[in-house]
C-alpha cells in the first residue's frame, strides 16, 4: 500500500495565556474568533485526509531545531488562515492590521522559509497566502476597506460554504477541471497581497486587481489562495483538486 504523505498544518487553536482561565474571563470576540479558526482547521484536516494525505496539526514553537526537523521530516504543508501578520515582518508600521500574534508569526515564517529551502510542497490559505508573499519579500494591504469601501465585501466569514464573488483565472493549470475564465469563491479577509514578491506570479485576481491566488515557479509546488477552499471542497470538486494537487506533489 502506498504511504500517505504527511502534511503539516500550522495552526493556533488556543492562546496559552488562557490555559488556567475560566470561560467567563475570556473576551467574547476572541472566543468567536478561535471558534471560527477551529472550524476552519478541522475542514483543512478533513480536506487533506480526503485528498489522500495524513494531516498533522502543528502548534507554535521557537525551538529552531524543532522547526528544522519538521521541515525535513514532513512531506508537505498547509499554512492556514488566522490573525493578521504583524507589519514589522514586511517592514511597515501598523496601518489597520488587527491583533497580530507574534508567536505564531515567528513560528510560521521560520517554518515556511525552511520548507521552501527544502522545496517541500506547500499551500497557503488566506493568511497563509499572505504569509508566502511576506516570506518571499512582498508586502500586504493592511486594510482593504480603508483603500476602497467596495472591498468590504471580501470580509464575509458568515458565508463559509457559499460564494461571495468571482475571480479571474490567470493560471488555468492550477484548476485543471474548471472551465471558463472566472470562478466563484468565498471570502473571509480584510487584508491582501500588496507588493507581489518577485518570486511569485499572480494566478487569479478579483475586481479592482486584488490578487487572489499566487504560485512560485521556482519551487516544486508552492501555491497560495486568498479564499478558503477547505470550506467548499466537500461539494466543489475544483476546490478539492487544490488539496489533491498538494498531496500528489508531496507524495511524489
């Protein structure tokens, strides 16, 4: 029997500072956020497993040797959604970023860089797409509605399994079983790629030029999508194909 590729999924299901806190002591908005993050992580795990991979959730560490071992031993990675990346990681001051988590930023930027150095296949989703751009030298738009009020529509976390807007496909090879120049996607972000890394190519864009998907041609398979395919994959074969491509490359 063929071995199932081991796919690491960095995430942060809970804050360590709450380990000894009573439920009523935790801010309600933070609880809602981590409930959403837990749901999205569970859907990524299910999608990776359905695509033929063996998912492994990874929590933050600053141990460089542990990060190097993870990058060396695992076959591929999915960098998931979550809090905004701290602007200091791409050389800017805060201009609308919300509640960055420095511990997670340090862990995931180091792990992403180590995975790329080993040419391990990886998929970045939402924050993970932005992370790939930042690690490769790009910047972010810190708050889309501050640039254009119409872009408020991109922040629709209430529509997980439905579609919010369309994207224009620039790299059809990423979606081999989709016909047509555009594709409907869901949308749960208020940030997006700003200056695109010179190591990335835009693979899909939304109205107004917002970059919605990227690929890194110099690597075996490094792809980022701004939407959440894990929420659509159960009913949408084109979105499941994204996970299948990752697992196929990780197992080759």
